[in-house]
């Protein structure tokens, strides 16, 4: 369990941050708004954001009743079962400790809206795949339908909190929908409260956030609402970490944070391409630049490209925003972050094909890891999907093993480009989902690390080598393996951002080069 008690009611009054909201309560008592106080919270959307976030709120605020609702009955049934719908370290323990006490999962969206004073909207906002802004703009249809539902159902005033990542000014649209449908005597305040949790570390991120961001209207009613939401977080987040600002800044900050993080990965991946050509080592370059305190050492790991539901979607969203604002140069700048990511994926799969003597047709390639990063079962925008599809296009057979991703999910992801397969059975002919890494590697020509799961670093590679076809290749797309040991075993090893044949440490270690 990640640090379950640290931080409860950690009140810090020595706040000097300019933007720490002065109206946040200094006392630990509940704050009232419009003569009410927050007792019941509803969260619409029981996904990767809503589920963990509200579980932690329930865990840290035992006096509040938190109900997470979703239109998907299967998802809700899973939240109420022993097998939660998402894999996230420590989430099980948090949910089990408060489910049925003050944390509830339900499909009764209307009842939860009726009862709550504060409503989080945590529904999905995927990239639009139709119409205006296709391929770039965020699709707000789910957010809008929540706003309309709230307006239709509510019989008392509500604070509506936009938790999903949305384009700048989405709060304004939600406000307009609510106000256009408002019933007499009811008031609404819409807040922006973007979530910064990363999958795989969500519980730790929620328990000890770098900051909590709350954007609200710069009116006294807006500030009352900010204060009420701030009070919820103050149960465990130090006051100086709760940053408040106007709604638009808050919305843009979320897009900016993800764009900056994605940009760092594209920057180091661009460096990795230079390293492979010149003989420099991208890990050494990352270490060297990361020791500069202005740059910092996090998020500098070269890889097969970033995946996940946020980075690409949010950068494209930013690009679309810039285009709409008639800022084409700024749009082009951010677009390059996504372009480099696509390039990195393609570069890696091309390298596999080239090293395997320029053809993978009918060859068997073992793919280790399908999730977009370790410690999650999420495959949204996973680079593994793109790499596998490219190899399948070239006629390869692929054996896939991932410790947390289910077979149905992998097959669904790979079939997203049906044109690759000339018949419906072709996918099943070419793809085998394996129960472990050894089965995947057996009789394969190459082993490809796509996700940095810890277990892949500790496999018995001697055994794997003995069961592979020769020459046996390893492609480490995550820089997690001991490359020199693999070379010693006889593998041909290819690594992102490093040319191993020129590895000076290996030359020194080789008896022929080092003796006499
Ligand atoms: C991200 C943000 O980190 C989080 O703040 C936001 O709320 C949601 O989006 P997430 O997508 O869950 O979180 O995971 P993250 O750890 O950011 O990784 C994203 C992708 O970048 C993964 O595919 C990961 O493997 C890759 N990555 C990350 C790298 O390739 N190199 C790095 O150095 C770091
Ligand atoms: P995220 O990663 O942003 O949490 P997910 O796709 O994991 O996104 O979860 C979003 C959830 O929101 C889904 O379970 C979906 O069923 C739910 N959802 C979408 N629209 C609505 C709605 N109008 N009412 C209730 N739940 C909704």
C-alpha cells in the first residue's frame, strides 16, 4: 500500500505561493457555499481517472459519501467485484478499505446527481474521428451529455467539476448548457480541476500530488465553489500545493503540462536517432543533461515513443486550438512533437525489418509487452500496437506476451486496421497470444521489448537463446536489458539510441581485444 496515512489533514499555513488561494479554509471544518456544505460527491465516469481519484477521495474523507457512476453496467459490476476493471498498483486496497462504507459504484447516474452537492465529470474525451477537427480536436460529446443530464435532473444547486482533460473554454460551454436549462432557485458553478495522475503510479500520485489545480470564476460565488472543492483536497493535500487560478489558465495548464512532458520524450527520442548514427549513447547523453538542475533528470528515457490516452490526444488538441486561434507557427511547433513520436515508432520497426535481412515475411517475432507502459493493463495509443501492425503488414508472425493485457484487448487493438489482413482469419493466423515470455520466444527469430515490465529484465536469457532460431536477435525498445550479457550469450542486440557493436566497454571485455 502506498503511504496510506501520510498527509492526512496536513495543514500548512506558511503559504507564500502567489496563487495559493487565500479563500481556502485555514480550519479543517467544512466550507459552506450558497448555505450548503459538501456531504455527497458524485463522479460521472468510472474510468482510469474517475475510479482511482474518487477512491482516494473516499479513502481520505471518511465523512463524505462518494458515488462513482457510469453508463457501462459491466464496468460498474467490475468495480463492485474482486476484479477491478483497471489494474493499478495499490488500488485494490484503497477500494476495499472504503467500498460499501463511503464509496459506492452505481449505474444510477440520476440518483447520484440528485443527491450530490459536488459533481465530478470524468468521462472520456477522445480525439474526434469525424467532422470538424477530425483527428485533432477533442470530442466533447460525452462531457456535453453529462452537462445536459445534470441540468435535467438537478433539484438543488451544484458545483460541477470538470476533471476530464478538455480544450480551453470547455467549462464555459458546460456553464452555458447548465444556465440555458437552469430551473428556478438552482445555481451552478463550474470548476476546472484537471487530474495529473499517471497510470501505474496513480495511487501514489493521488496521495502525494505535486499540486492540485483548481480553476474557477473570478466572482465571489466562483471563489466559494473553489473553496469548497479545496476543502475536500485539504483533507490530505498541504494547502500550499493547492493552486488556484482562473478557469482558462487551469484548462490550458493541463494541456501545457502534457505537451511539455511529451515534448521531452520526443526531444530525447530525436537525440536517440542521432546517437544511433554517430555512436553516442542516448542514456549517457540523458544522464549528462539531466544533471543540469534547470533541465532535471525525469522523463528523459528514450523509448519506442510515448503512448497512453493523454499525450497524443492533448498535443493534437493544443495544435487544433492554435490553428483555431490563427497561430499556425505555434501549431506547427507542437505538431512536431507528435510527428517525431510517429517517426520513432516507424524507425524502430524499420530497424527490426532491416536487421532481419530486410524481410520479416513468415518470420516469427516475439513481442514482450503490449501495454503503453509498465504497471498498467492499458493499451490506448501503445507504441506496441503500431509496431506490431507494421510487422504484420510485412507478413510477420507475431507471438505476444504481456503480463496484464488480456488477449481480447490485444486482438481488438491489432484489428483497428482491418486493411492489413486480407481475410478475417488472417489476424488469428498471424498473431499468437502467449502465456509467458518463454513461450513467446520459442522458435522465434527475434525478441522485441515493447514495454518496460520489470520481469523482462530478469528472464533467463540463456534459456531463451537456446530455444530461438539463429541468428537470434533482441531489440530492446525500452533500454531495460543487460546488453553486454546478451551479446556474450550470442544474441545480436539492437538498442534504441546506442550502437552496440561500437560499445567500447565490450571491446575491452573481449579477451581477443584485451589480452597481451
Ligand atoms: C501522463 C502524464 O504523466 C500525467 O500527468 C497525465 O495526467 C496523464 O498523462 P500517463 O500517460 O499515464 O500520464 O503515463 P506517463 O508516465 O506520463 O507515460 C506516458 C508515455 O511516455 C508512456 O508510453 C511512457 O512509456 C512514455 N515515456 C515516459 C517515455 O517514453 N520516456 C520517459 O522518460 C517517460
Ligand atoms: P479516462 O481515462 O479519461 O478515465 P475512460 O474511458 O477510462 O477515460 O473512462 C471514461 C468512462 O466514462 C467510461 O467508463 C464511460 O462509460 C463513462 N461515460 C462516458 N459518458 C458517460 C455518461 N454520459 N454518463 C456516465 N458515464 C459515462
